[in-house]
């Protein structure tokens, strides 16, 4: 699979073999803290390591997690204009790319980022969004060829996108009554 990547992204075979051998030996880079996920206090250790504050959401009637929209606004339409103040919404990232409605997605989400009952995570597709916001060329063909032109045609400026990107977090940790939840975009190894 490595050799099927575009030339600039191929990892030298010796680096792959050395990394694989180190994994088999149970080695890890110096400066990396290992947390045993089988221990009862693993979540506490991970939280301390990440310095992630725990937000108490117990005052909300419910907490909804909304997955990757991937440029599709249609799944949001039933909620549009009906966002509830007694509900906390956690969007888990990947707001753009792949779908045909990238501009509509951002137009719907950007104003919500200022509300207290919304959290927005950074997904891998937000890297391209951030590059757009900073005036850099996206490394992803999908973003360069489809998403960016849609945003530009809709009048969405890099400055607006930059404000939105500044609201994104890598992980979001909360408690809801007796439940503690750590939300990330694509899980954790």
C-alpha cells in the first residue's frame, strides 16, 4: 500500500521496517507517555496528559453527537432553525469535502460556533480548511478542486473560515450526570 501512494508521500521502506520492529519490541519514542487503557484510572491519566477540561453538561436535557458531514448539508436541514437551548451539540469534525454542499455546511455551522451549547472538533479534513483560511494551498486534491471553489463562489472568505477554525478543539471531554465522555474525531490508539 505504501508504494501505491503518490511519490512525495511514499515512506522509505527501511523506516517502515525499523518502526515495525520497534513496535514488536514494545519500544516507543522517548518523551512519549504510555497509558495502560486496561487500568481503571486510564481516563483520568489521559485527561491529565491532554490537559482537557471536563465540562459538566448535566444541566442539558440531552447531548447529541453529530458525525462527519463531509460537505452534506441535507442531514442538518431537520435541525436548521430548531436548535434547542436545552440540548448540547457536539460536532465531531470533517465538515467539508466529498459532498456537494460545502458552502451550505459552513454557512450553517459558523454562527453556531459562538453559542455556548455547541462544541466543534477538528477532523482530518479541517487541515485543508485551515490551509485555505491561512492563504495556503491545500494538499488535498478534493479540497483544491471542489471544496475551495464552492466556498469562494459562495463568498465565504478565508477570514471567516479562520474564525471558525479557531473555535475547533482536538478533543472534548464532558460529564453528563454520572457519565464521563471523551470525544475525539477518529478515536485514539
